[in-house]
C-alpha cells in the first residue's frame, strides 16, 4: 500500500471560460469540483494506476465532509483527522482564448496541536502497513515548519520510504530528516540550495549536478528537479539522468507535478530500475495535462506516452 498525506486539503474548482478579463463579469462554460490538495491528487492518480492507496491529513467543516464523501465515491480509502475550521477552496480559472490558467488559493484552517498529535499517530499506523508514504503540499496555519521532518522520522522508523514534495522552509526543514525522494522545481531548488541560479545553469550546469550529488550524499536516494517544458534532471543512486517529456497539446497543466510523484511512487513500489521509474513518472505527469481535471490520468495515455519519453544517463 501507498499512503499520501495532505495537510492542507481543499475542494478544487476548475472554471473553463471563453475569456477571463480582470474587472469584468465572466460566465463559466464548464465547472469541475474535485477533492484536492497535492497529496489527494497523488492518491487519486495512484488509485487510477491500480495500486492500493490511503489518503490522510487534516479535514474540517462542511468542505471537509464534502471531500470525504467525494473520495469515497471515487473509491479512494481515506483516514483523515478532523479539525474545527473549514477546509479551503482553491479556484483555477482557465481562459480558453489565450490558454492561461489563473489560480486563487485560500489559506486553509489553523491546525491545533492536538490534531497534529493525532495525525502523527495516524501516519505511524499507516506507515507500518505501507511501502511508501508521500507528503505533498503546503503547511496550513499553526503547523510548524519542522512538522514534515517529524513525520518523515516516524515513517522511516516504521520501515517505509518517505517522499516529500513541498517548498520553502517546509522543504528546507524536511530534507533534514533525509526523505527518500524529493521533487523540487527550479525555483524550489534555488530556495533549498540557497544560491542564485538562472534557468540555463539550473538545467545544464555542472553546479546543479554537483548539488544534486550533495543531496544524495546526505542519504536521499532520489532527487528530481523539474524543468518545465525542458523535462527534468534526476539523481538516483549516484547516477544523473535527463528526461524529456513528449510534446502534447495540454488541456490543463495543474496537477502534473502531483501525477509525476504518483508515477514515481508506483514505479518505486514495483521496484523498477531508475531509468524506468523516471520514464514512467514522466509519462504519468504528462498524461495529467491531457485531462480537464487535475489529478486524473488514463492508463491508455500513460502507455502511449511512455513510448515517447526519452531518458538519458548523463553520469554514473
């Protein structure tokens, strides 16, 4: 089993509009509402790829009740800790004329210490039955920056692998607990490494390769730096790989990173070699962009795209 942890779950609403001009009334052509937050997106994709998964984290209020109900309807097992304040709404407005997505993200509830203690116990219980535990997304109000590191320690003590996909201080603190896989983007790797790197340096320089190696030297088995349309750089077991994703006509790119993490978790659980893990995760992340809703992939798309992914071993 794989467990996903979403500390700041949400109802994700996606609005498709012919145009979305500022300061004007806009009428929605089509709307989708989904249980969301990065970890829930990861859980849904893992479920669609056929592996057993349990979603946990914090939920509150009527929005939290709706998220539970929707997850149950989708067949996704869940074990969330209840909090008093309302879980958030996240809006994604897609302007179809210019192909631009605008997101508005609420901050979410404030989490009391007692709820964090309850979730720590739940993560320990679930990790004991899991091959991998994925931590994804932002920290809600009241949660200290070191909380991911605390949870990662619990997971490792239970004998499971810990994946971490977050940013800022949560990422800097989380890597101190030595997760088994992290997936920063270009901006996040700059935050993590604490130095300026332009796009060219981030994607091709020996400096970044050395920094990825230094992260692995801390004990992290896998690191992938996503480079947008340029693909990704990954370091696994002392080897560096560059992956190029297939070119597609994207419908909605929100959730592609979450789908990549789901693909990496599934391929790791299946014990595939590093190149195949990277290729599979890349295909899954790309397949997400072919759907109108975030955190959705079709197995047929993944299979087709996998044949078009290229993974080059650079070193090691």
